[in-house]
C-alpha cells in the first residue's frame, strides 16, 4: 500500500517540445587590409626632412597633402634622420632602395658642411648614393643647400657648386636651395624659422613643401619605371 501510494503520488513527466535557441551567427571575417598601390616617393635626408616639430608638420607631410589634393597616386615616405651626414646616408641607403621607390629626393650634405668636412668627400658620398639609387631606375631629385656666411666665401661657393655639378653630371631634377622659398619671404613674413635659425617651423615647412612640389610636379605625371 505504501508502495502503491508512493507510485500514485508521483507526477508523470510531461512531454513538452524543447525549444532550441538558434546559434548566434558568426561575425563576418574582417576584410583583408587594402594594399597600398601608390608609388613610393622616398625623401632621404637629415633633420630638415625629419621635421622635429609637431606631428604631421614636416615638409613631407605637407607634400603628401598636396599630392592627395591633386589625386596623384604617390605616397611620401619620410626617411630623414636628425644629424645625418652623407657618410650616414651611404650606410643606410639600401633600406631606401628596398622600398622600391619611383622617386628619391636626396637632401643630405648640410651637416657635412656645418662640420667643415672637405667638399670633395661630401661630393663623393653623394655621387655614390645617386648612382646606387639610379641603378634600379629611380628618378633622383637633388636638393641643394648653402651654409652660414661665417664659413667663408671660398668654402661656401665650393659647397654650393658641388650640388650643381652633380645635378648636371647625372641629369637630375635639381632644387638649387631647399629653403629658397623661406629665404625670399623671411624679411616680410615672421615665424618661418625656429630660434636656431636653421630649421623651419611648421609654417616654414609648408613653404618648403611648395618649393619641392614646384620642382617635382612635372615628373609626377610621367610614366615612371
């Protein structure tokens, strides 16, 4: 009886349909990063190229903005190192060549001049870089520099002539003086140079970028290798 009562008191299991929640959909795979097909322009120089100012204020950054506004298929790679000499440039030029640039803007030699290095040595180093860059078919643009007057007329004249000689010998696009645009406006436009008198401010770098673009724009539309 006890057993019968116990059985009778048990509630039979109810056959209810089981609701199965649908599995959450897997998120779609992240799209592969879009390959940058723009042609590289390497700017190979010292502190004038590096910038040393607020982010995105070097002349290479202003160049990129100008190129983007014109919808030209180029990206500017800043390879400026503060204090670099032509000897330092020789030691690292392969890293620039490995980027397969279409154009190299070579801006070196100023620190050699400030250190009083013989012009013949600086010229030899620049020439070795020029020929190395040209070997795979790169278009080289040479940016010339000058020195403060206290270095003496003979040394300064020889230093400036070095750039002109190299540009003619190797048929380069030539910027006689990278800071020419600033020099022309210095007397009438304040705030273009830092207090050291050597490096441009962001405002000055915008002018430097225009100087460079004025010289290289004719070759940006050419069929480059």
